[in-house]
């Protein structure tokens, strides 16, 4: 390792294992340990920890090795039932499904019931840039719902709305209350195009947990099908569900340029 005393989340991200935010989450969960030179046993690391030359890093007991400049860029058409996680303890995780042996992460999480384009890469810097909502990178989805797509529905979805995030990270317990409640957030204005009586396209520049499903639910709709068809300059095209392919040189260059890395 050439860099001295770097933050542990940066090291893990640079190895292509996951984004820095996910690395912090794994650190908080006690899944990361560090073996210092001369020590016989690795010790659990905490959020904000730094490592020195010679330290060996482990996630879930498996060593994380830096991959140097040998980056891998794959597009996968994720099928329903596959979980976007790098945790191999989770059944049907996306890394094992893709048949990868590399430490690799995904840019743009899709929930278990959703399908479509997922970028798999060990380019940790690129992954961080794509995942940051502040960079306003576009993600486009094809959606099928259980009711007619009306002009009023399209208008509400376009203008942004308040949704409640009730996943574990966003649950809070208010003073005087026993049960935790979700956190309300306002979605950004977005592009919505009606395609059929029950279908539409939506383009987002952020990615709250199950955001589209929550937006539709706030309008009284249920999502029957959700497929990501574009991520920035990458288009799913004719790639069949469950299949993967390497990105072209032009796609990689365009992606890194849009991310501000070239």
C-alpha cells in the first residue's frame, strides 16, 4: 500500500469492494477488522479508523486487496429476486449471481423486486461519484402500475412530493413516543412521460430507498413492474434479463467524463 495512514473506508472503496458510504455501514456493523504487522489476531475497526502501511484489512473474515489500475466495468440486467448487496452471506446476492470472483461493487441499487440495468465495477472512485445524489446523475426507469396513468398523476410525480422513508436507517423515535417513525423527505422534480394506459417512463437524479414505489404509493398507485433502462450514458438496450456484458471503451470514457473523472 503506497498511501500512509489513509481512512479505512477509502481503502475499502479503492479496492472496489463497495462505496465509502457502504464501507462506513460495514464498519458500524462490526464486519471489518484490521491485522497490524506483528499481531496474531485481527481487531475490529470502527467508523473513521485509519490504517498504516503493512496493515491487512478483512471484511467478514475475507481479506480485501487493492486492485491497482486493473478496473472492471460490467453491465448486468438484474432479474427479479436478486439482491443488490456485496454481502455474500445473503442468499441470491448480485455478486454471486454475476459469477464474479473480484471484489466489486454496484452503482445504483435496485430493490429485490425490480429489474434492469446495474453497473458492476471495482472503480471505487467512479462508484462514489455515481452514487452521490448531489451530482444529479440521471437514472431512467420503465414503470407499470395498477391504475390508469392520468394527467394529474403525471403532474404530481413530476413536481416532487413528500414521501416517508421507513427503512432502518431513517427510523427515529420522537420524545414521548414508544414506536419509531419514518423520516419525511421531499423528492426532486423529475421527468415523467406517459407511455400507455398503465405505463410511464421516469427519470430521477436521486435515489432514496424504494423512491419510485413510495412516490406511486403517495398517489394511491401500486407498482407492478419497475425496470431501470438507463444509467447516465449507459442504456440497457437489448441485453436480456439475467445476462451481463463488458462496457465498451466509448461507454467507459463517456461515463467517467460525465462523472468528472476525465
